[in-house]
C-alpha cells in the first residue's frame, strides 16, 4: 500500500537562521513565532495574518504569544513598524524579521 505524499512546500517556506535556533535565551515559543514569520516572508507574503490567526495556527493564547514575541523584540530578531497606509489611524503592525549580518557573529 502506497502512502499519500503531501507537498509541505505548497504554501511556501522560509529560512530560519541557526543563530535563532541556537539562541539559548529564546524560548521554544519565541523560536516558533520567528519560524512562523520567516515562513510567511519565504512565501512572498508582505502582510502577515492577524495575531488572532497566528495564535490559532501556533495553538497558543494571545497572552502567551505576546510574552514570547517580546523576547524576539528585545533580542532584535523582530521589529514592528506601523503600516504607513493607516495615515495616523489605527492600523496594522508590520512585523519585520531582521536579517542580521551573521558573519559578525562568528
């Protein structure tokens, strides 16, 4: 009997730097969040899903997401910019996964 093969790359994929995965100050949740954002970028997305959808996809609550997202912000792996299209109104955040110059960390 032949097993059904699935194309796990069908929705796109991203690259997660080893530096992130080996950073022992990051929690597994922070690494999962970083990986999620990297996968969105790798798929060519310019806007991420809502935080609510991200939490559902990662199977974590909003408070847990925010706690571990703060680690990524504090370490500089992630930054947040305001959507310039909002023109001062309440708008979406734009999450930027930092592409650090890994050569400086040898």
